[in-house]
C-alpha cells in the first residue's frame, strides 16, 4: 500500500524501419532507402523524435541505474507541448521514497531530466551574453555537438554531485537539463555518485541519439 509519504514523494518528484522485398526471383534489387540525415545544431528535433521516459532511461547510459520511475500520473511524467514549446520531463526516485517507514522515506531523493525544444525566435547572441555573465562552462563534449553548457553557479565544479540547479546543455533550440536532490533532506546517499560531469555526458549522449531519429 502506498504511504502518504510515498505519494507526496512522487508528487514532488514530480529516444521507420522500412522493409523491402523483391517482387520476383532475379529482379533487380531496389535502390537502398536513403539514410536519415542527422539534425544540424540549429534544427529542432520533432516532437515524435523525443523519447518517452522508458526510452530515455536506456539512452542515459546508466545514469538512472538503481532508481525507480516516478508515477507519471502524479509527477507529470512524459511528453508535453504547446504551439511554440514542447519537450519531455522524466523523474526517477531513490528506492527509499517507497518505504513505509517515514524515517527512511525522508532520506529519499529524485533525479529529473528534461528536454525542452523552443520554436520561438532565438537571439544569436545568447551564448555570448551568458558567457559574459560567467554562466557558460566550457565542455568539449557539448562543443562537439554544436552546443554549450550553462550553469547558474560561477564556482561550478564538474566533479561535484548533481544538485537541484543542474547544468543545462544547450544546442540551438534544444535544452537538456538534469537535476537531483533530496525530497526532504539536502544530501542523498544514493545520488552522490551522479556528478555534474556525468550529467553533462548523459545529456550529450541523449541529444546525439535524438538527432539521429
């Protein structure tokens, strides 16, 4: 039976195959279907190209291993969108959040990963402006996909555990952000191995998978 604490925890926590056959024996083989072109950094991935939360878990390269998905009905899991902005939001919980023991449940935490795609006009100087404010962290993995990393922390440490204000990987109209934290307490033992660096690497891998779809 889900405890009141467990329900509250979930509320808070609130990535075409075409087959071809020869018509007759000896017929010439048809031309190969064209390979899907990878998106350029300035192109927006389609709503259909975005993964659901189960697919995202596989694409994050082990980042959510040992965690459990939050209840979609209670935490806003999955794809969302309107006329100009769309994306997907996924949250995973540490097992303690499901405990019937309130003293254990309060030690639980969550990891959230979100993808947002905006079709609104963008300022081409965004990166330069944020860099001037000290909000851009140079990361070669992000740069290799045509993006950059935004952080609100001027003393950003890639080796530090991922926090509630995580690094954002920005690639043109696409932003991927990962955050983690305790549901009630500041530090969560199970989330400590998830560093800012791991989150950036997972976000880059996630985007690389999306742009090939």
